[in-house]
C-alpha cells in the first residue's frame, strides 16, 4: 500500500534492531570513544506513561545520535522493583508483590520495545530478583565493615498509613512522600548509613558537576553547611550541655537555654523538680507534632521551664533551662542559647515570659540600643559591648577570638555542622531487600557472611499487610536461623532496606550485569564510568541524586571505583501535563497511554509530536493537535522521497563543488548545512529537539518549494540526492523507524544507524542574506535585508535608503550608529 503507513514497517525494524543487537555495547569500553547514556530506571507500578515515554525517548535520541557519531554507546535499562507502591497495589488486589511487579515489568518492557526505545536489553536489571539484591546486601555489608552502617534507637519519622519508617528526605512538608499522610514520631531501633561523614565532599563536589543549578542549590540547602561555634554550658547538676551557634559574639547576652523535647537531658533534668509532670506532658505532646509545624516561622514559640538552670561558661551566669518544640534534636546539638536582644525568635520568647533582654552587640555607626524600649531584636553584625574582655571588638573578630578562648579551655571552639542527617534505611515492610544481619543472644549483632548471600525473601504464604512491624517478623521460616559465628539459634533482622538503597548503585550493575562473583568487575566499571549524561526528573534532587553520589564515594574510597562522582552531567526533562495543565494521574482519569497512541498513530509520530511540543527540559501540555502536525510532517517527507523523488534508488550522484553551484541548488545546499548544524547542536548539548525538528520542517518546505526537484540536469539532481540522503540521516535519532525505512527505500542497505551522522561545513552553513531590525533612538522602525557579512557602513547605507526608515529621519541628523552584526542596527538621531 503506497503512502505513509508506519504500522507496516515499525515492528519489522524493531525486530531487525533486536536481532542484530544494534545497541549492544562492548564489555570493556574504549575511554576515547565511550559514552554512557543513562535514563532513570522505572518503578513498575503499572504500564509506561507519557512522562516515562518522554524521558526514555530523549535518552534514545541522544544514544542513537552518538552511535551514528561512531561512539561506543552504553544505553541500558532496568526496573526499580522493590518498595511501597508495588506492595500496596498487590495488597489491594490480594496478590503477591512479586507476581504483581514482574507482570508489570513484562507489560512495560513490551511497551518500551513498541515505542522503539533502543535499550541494550542484554543488560537489563531487576532489583527485586535475588541475582541483584544479593549485591545490594553485599553493599550493606561493605558499609557495615567500614563503620558506615550502624543500628541506633532514634526518634524516627513514622507514616501511620504506610506503617513504616521514612528517611528525612522522604518527608515533604511533614507528609509522607508517597501517600501524603501526616508523619508522626516514634522511638525505634533502626539501621542507618553514615552519610554525614561525606557531607563536606558531597557539598564541595557540586561545584565540579555539570548539573542544573536548581538541583545543585537544592542539594546545597539540604546538606546545609553552617560555620559556627560549640559552647559548652553546664547544668547546675553537672551535666554538660553543648550548644551550637553561628553568633558566638552574642554569648554574653544569653538569658536562657532551650533543649529539644527529644534531648536525653530534658526529662532527666526535670526529674525530681516541681516541673517534672509539666515537662513530661509537654514532651509527649511535642513529639506528636510534625517537624514542619514545630519549625514554622509564623507559629507562636511555645516552651516549658525544665526546673533547672545552666551556667554560661563565659561569665558563670546562671540562666534558666527551657524545653521548646521549635528546637530539633537532630539539628546542631539539640540545645540552643537564647539571646533575645539579637535573635527575633528568642526576643518573642523572652517577651512572653518576662525574661531579661541584654544588648551585647551595637550597630557600628549608631548608639547601643536600649533593651527596655526595643521593639525587635538587633540581628546584624556590629561591635561587641557588655562582653567583658571582648567588648569593642567587631563581631567577626570577636567570634574568632571567642573560638580560640573556648578551645584553649576545653569549653568548645569553632565547629562546622550540617543539616544533613544520617540515612535511615530500615523499613518495616515485606517487599524490600532483607537486611543481612543476624541477632544472637550470645554474640549480639552478627553480619551474614558474604558466601551466604543472598538472604532470600520467603515466597510462601506471607501476610503482607503491615501491622506496625515487619511482616517478616512473623514468618517463622525466615526469622529463625543459626548464628553464623557460634551456631546457636538466632533471629534474622526483620526489616528490609529502603528501596533507595537498591537504586543507589544500579548504574554500576549495568556495566557487568551477569557477574555472579561480584557486584561488578572493576575494569569493566572503570571503562564505562562515570556516566556521561544522566536523564531524569528534578523531583529526585534530595533523595536518589544524593544517595547515589554517597554510594559512589564509598565504593571509590574502598578501591572499587576510580571516580568519586557517578554522573558528570545531569539533564532534567520537563513534566508532561494534560491539556488543562494538570499532572496526569490514574485517579484523575487523565492519563494518556503511549502504547494506545502508538497503536493508533505509530511510534515515530508520537516521538516527533513529543519532541516538537517544547524543549526537553520544559513542561508540556499534551495535546492531540501535536499528533496531527507530526503525522503531516512525516507523511510529507515520506511521500516526497518515495513518490516525487522515486528516482533516488537508481540515481548515482556526481561530485560537485558547492561554491560553483547555481543559485537555486546553492540555496538548498546552504539550507541543508544550516539544518545539520541545528540538529547537531541540539543532539550534542541542549536537547531542545523542538528547534531541531523545526529546522527539518523548514528544510522540507525549502525542498518542496524548490524548482530543483524537477530539474534532471547535473549537478542539480545530485544536490537534491545528497540533501535527501542527509535529511534521512538527520531524521534518524528522532523518527528512527521512518528513517530506517526511507534509507532502505532509497537504495541503501540497513542500518541507517551504521551510517555516520552528517557534519556541516561552517562556510556553507552561513546565511547569504538575512533580515535585521532597525531601531531609531531605541524604537524598532523597520527591517532591512543585507548580506550576512555586511559591515557597519553597508548596513547604515541600506537603512538610509529604505523608504520606511527614511521617513523617520526627515529633518534629523544621525549622531551615532550602534551595529551588532547579524542582529540589529540602532541609529541615534537628534
């Protein structure tokens, strides 16, 4: 059947690529030729949606382009298959999470193949299979051996709906990142990874990464580096109370100290005082509140007197101790000094309770504020006053002197702290990688030996429904074991690992996915790493994108990797919204299935529509109108090559010098090279594929309108031949099936991806003539056409001869000319 019918050839070419292994990468890469293109792998909660499709299609276009440029391309894929969403969905349907997940993977894999996404499927990984999570458990043991995995009792984030613990990064505005339930606090013994040991490196290395600045800003803020001072106050009863402050210059103005409700000294110090019951009640109430509410800036600052006093080490002054919920135990030291004259929060707290306000820093060029009449705290740096031997010092100098004074006496000193907390990885759910730890009455905590990995999830009749503790705790066949050290009866750790542990190293497994002796071969990983371009969403900025950097640093320090950072460049694709600008979701019923669209229109039409809708890093509103335009474009090109230019397979082009071409074929040749330049620029760096496709549409227009198409003389016919051949190659990364079909119909053997991507001649790509705006005193008054290389005098003369512009110059004198070649001409007149 004649004409553009993608359903007749798309699946045929997909089978061809699959059988040939066209994107198969070598085991060991040539460092000079390799490029590792990584897209964030999928969570198989259902079939692929349009957001997935956009992410993977961008990666596919980039990978295909680099293959055509002669690079060794690693473009793998896999499945982030453990975790809460799959388990919740399986529970609702009365299914085993494994069955639910693997069936979703099968469906999604078929959809991706039908989309024509050319992953190297020989490297596919699935995190819920033992051949993968065996090595996730190995990673845990590596952390444990290096002192980076530890178990501690802590106040943890608890989701009452998911019935599991959440890491700090998984709590968004006080709610669970997945189900949006309000997060509560619980005291539990949990496993942590000591990511805080890497805080400074995680922060400093951001400067060297080619990542979007918003992601780097989010990570810097999340890591939250603060330079300040530790000052060791002491309770009257003898206990040391270190506080952290960034304003040590205000220490002589301390009139109270505040402890966090979680602080271990809070209840201890209140015991035996008249305040004991009030403090206990306050602590119980405070711990039920979400952190985002406790720390809200516009909230009234609550607190209760502990019944004890602390001693300021600088002046030995006795100040009252309070407990207040706006202080968080895991930030700083869990204790803060109250300086009401120089901190607005402390000022409000002191005013409500009648606490003293003492000014100890004055403005540099103004009198000392009167504490009795102050309406707000003075929070700027200035000059220290009422501060003993430090009076008269500028704030910054005073801080340095105080740091030295405190350090010399063992009372504190300079300190850097971070907002980043250790990563809590324990989850009280079934569907995750079991933690490879055994608890023995005799030996205590014992790591499972590597040769006994994997610790397998039980497959029997398991009650997956969460009850506030891990379902594995009630599974006799799993929980009961022998101590690997002494052989006595013992219990396995009942918790599973956070699914983000699995996704923190998957990019390394791709380099050696079938290794059963190690998570990856060092030489293979070193040849492919680091990832050259990582494509995914910005929503992972403070979770996965921090965690996988941490894992890479640990493996680097342990001698497994030569690079500290896993990904040199990060590209954030935009979201896909519906026509009303709403996020697509099953609950709203506005999800568009790429598979249904592809079955109706063809994969290439959907790809081109997606690419043309907006730059790849911008959000788009999906509309069927885009499908119509994409279909029309491909249909016109297909018919042009197969009908109007059906002579292509039998024509042998002759050599020609483009500089000697007549005007019409020269115009086509220049347009081709301008298009090649646009496509190369976008595929190499910016990924604004809409402009590349727009350039191809312009080239198609130029072809259809050119008299050269009907000119059978040489070298014109050969120019058309070369333009069409190169057009097909330009199309290949964006509409691969159609490019492959046209390449074949034009008389070439497959595959189009074995042919080098076109390069451009810089001289040929230059415009011969162009239009630029002409301003008079800054206002646009017209446009002129001139040679692309025209100088200022030529541009001025052409403008002065333009009748429209000349009208604005009558009776005026040109005082100055501002000319930006190829851009604008501005005439300053009076």
